[in-house]
């Protein structure tokens, strides 16, 4: 989940933050570790050191195989704010984010003059897992059972649960003995520091008949306290907790600032990659396999550049066709819309609390306090009362954010949260309140990723087609109504919780009577935006499935020795944040690759 610049500004007191960053214990990668000369041959080449790729390379190097991991971005240690949980939003406007623009949207983000929005994804070791909000959500068990029902054999919930557990080292006391969580894995999961408001959210959920639940356990429906990949007060990503402790391995080479421009494919067989580093183009060959883990935008782009994709698109760009597959088709996503509430009591987080001297000292000396949290207190996963499907997937996610927007701009908080780059610094007065991220989890609209040109350095053409299907807007109104009904609870009323209307910020929807369905449809089309949970651009499916790019073993159909393993292969978008499922895919992919090699031997 990504929020707007307002939160970045909210946490951005330059003097104190600079002091915080300079006082952190120095952590540095060994000199030259990412700039070693390339060999001509490796057993495995992994393209992309993101949430999946870093895990794949780390796991493959457990065996006596030579592994090369290539990352277009730099080290996550180059930006100290990738380490500090509360400061994660500051990384979104740095070189660690590809920050792709979408094409202008016809049906959404209508309040933007350009009608464009951002496609945020990590360009750094750890990928998006190094710049996201660290919220650890696997999705519903029914998500994965549905994958299997639709042809992804071996990807049912009982199949993937062991890989979630393999990564984990659960450190939440209430979950220590849960059979749904793991121990001793590299990925530390903690509950983190929460605001006093969190207790009221629990009470509100209980009043509405929603139990406190482990949303990564048997039943996702209910109120889920925060589970975050934070270790000893710092972000625990696939780079920091999986890859970095194993950089000493002689059979593992990691190269940063190494942009792969093409997969070398001859007669239907993958031979290696072409990589650009320091202005020099090099061909590197794989004895066994190339695994693409370049993300939901990068993986389809690289396949298309290599001649794997829709015939009509590649012929138009005069890219020699290697395999006619639906690469870049059927992109799925989550949408988000924010409600802001004011309160009469200070139980929230604000700039003064986040950046006072005590907060800074607590973090520098003890790695404790508010800096160790991402700003999220927990979430509700629920089904709409009108949903009579039998798969029991949640329809919505309400994520509680314990910050108040400040001063004279508080009435425009929603506009500032739903837009990237609209507002600057907030004022310093301390208003009381909190926000709710209202996420509709399943959409019928589908998007695409295409090549802009044959230039490998050009950004991809991303057309999410947000809200193109009218049913997505109609059902989003039902989600809004659920939020309104939930807000009418005694726990929130006890602190004078009041909804902040938004039309003071804009004239776009003033033609509609406030709180009618048509009013909310207008507001959704103007202000709802992406949660940056895009998936399915290299979709997994059965061999006969014409919508699938890879088979259930993640092998690219019709091309030997080539796999894709990241969020792009997800059959459907999970019911929740997507980083945890992406890491699971990395674990399962590595296991499948190892088993395949052992069979050949």
C-alpha cells in the first residue's frame, strides 16, 4: 500500500531527520562486492534482486551452483531511510523507485490534469520490499485454492503455506504457537509500535461483530492487528534479511546497477542475458536457467524486448518473435480511497510526536518507539452483506492509519492523500484525527503493459484501465457504505470522531448531492487511485490456458530454461497486500528449480 506526498511531508522535518540518519550505526556493504568482473558462464542467472529474486538467488546458492543476481538499481544501504520503518514514504521520491507514469486514464484519476498516476516499484536491492510499508499480509486461503482450481496445480493453500512458514520467524506472542506461522526463518515478523487509537479500533470491530483475527491464519475475516516485517526496529526485506547475510558465499555474485536489456533465446532455448553496466554491454550465459524476477512491469517488458509476447504488438515494433504469448495482458490491481476523521482527543500520531527529541533518541539508542512503526495500526477484512458467492474471499480491506493531517489543510486531507505531488508541506499545528485506507480487493477491470519502443532503457507503456468496468465503481460505492456503517460505533464516538467532508478541496463533484450514490461514484472516479498492488502481467496457468504466460512450474511456455518468478505470475490478485505472496513465490520457485536440477543429475 502506498500513500501520497502529504504523509511524506507530514514526516519530513529536515533537520531532525538528517540528525537521525547521521546518528544511525554505520552499515556498509563490503567495498567492491557488487562490482566484481562478470564470468562468461553461471549455472543460474536471476534478473532482478527484488522481493522474489533476492530469495531465489539466496536459496539456489545453498547448493553447489554458481548463481549470478543482477539488479538494475543500487544497494538499499545507499538510502538510510529504507531502514527506518516510519520514514518509508521518503523513499518513494528517490532513485530507489522506478516511479513509472501510467498512460492517461479514461475512467479514473479524473481530478489530475494529466490523468496519469504512478506505478511505484523498487529499483534497489530488495525491490519494492525495500520501499513499501512493511505490512505483512498473505491474502486469503481461498485465493490460492482458487489459483489451483483455475489450473495452477501445486499452488493451493496447503501447497503454499509451507513456503510462507519457511521464510518466517514469527515474534508476535499471541501467534508463537500458531500452526500457520514459522520459526527460525530469515523474515522476522513483529507487531511493532502502535498508537493508542489501535485499542479503539479493536473495540469498534468487536461492536460490529468482527473478531480479532490472525489474517495470515485460518480465517482472514475480522480485525487484524498489524503484522510487519520489522527486525530490531529496522525493515526486514529480502535484501537485508535473506541476501545480505549470505553475500560472503563464493558461489553467489550480486551485481548492482546492472540493467538486463535482453534474454538471449536461440531456437526456443534460453542461452543467457545481455546486461548493461557502466555503459558497457556484456553477454553472459547460463548453463541451466535464467529466472526473470524484474517485477510486474519489468518482467513483461524484458520478455517483450526478447521477442516473447503478443504477435501483433511485437510485429508492430519489428521485434523478432520467439513465442506468441499474452505477456503484459490481464494486469490486476487493488484500488484505494481515503476517509479522514477528526477527533477531540489526541490519541493519534502527528508530526510533533513523530519527530520530537524523545522519539529520535529512542530510536538512535534503543531502536524503539514510534520510528519502528510504519504508521499502520491494523486492518479489517470483510465481505459485503450483498455478496452471496461461496468462495468466502473478503471484498474489502480497511486499513487504519494513526496520523492526523494538520492545520488549515485538514479539510483537504483526502485530496492530498489520493494524489502524488499535489500539496507541499503541511502546517505545524496539531489537529487530532486519523485516516482509513478503503481498499476494494477484487476488480473486473484489466490493464496492460506494453513496450514504448525497442529501446530497452525506455519506460514501459502501462495502462491499468483503472475502473474501466462500471461494476467496479458500483461495487466500490457498496464498500464506501460499509465504511460509513462501521464508523457509527461507540468506541469512535467516545473520542468525538467526525467524518471530514472533502468538497471544500474541489469543484469536481459539487453537481451531485452529498452522500448520494452518484456523488460517491464521482468521487471514486476522481480520487480513488492505485494501491500499487499490480499483478498478473505474466500470468500463471495450465499449459492449455491461452491467458497464461508461464506454467505451474513458472516456466515460460514454449521457451526452454526460462522462468518468471515474481508478482507478475500471480493468477489473480490476493486479498491483501502483495509483498508477502511475492516472497512466497520466491521460496517456492527456488525449491522447484532445485528439484528440477536434482532430477537431471
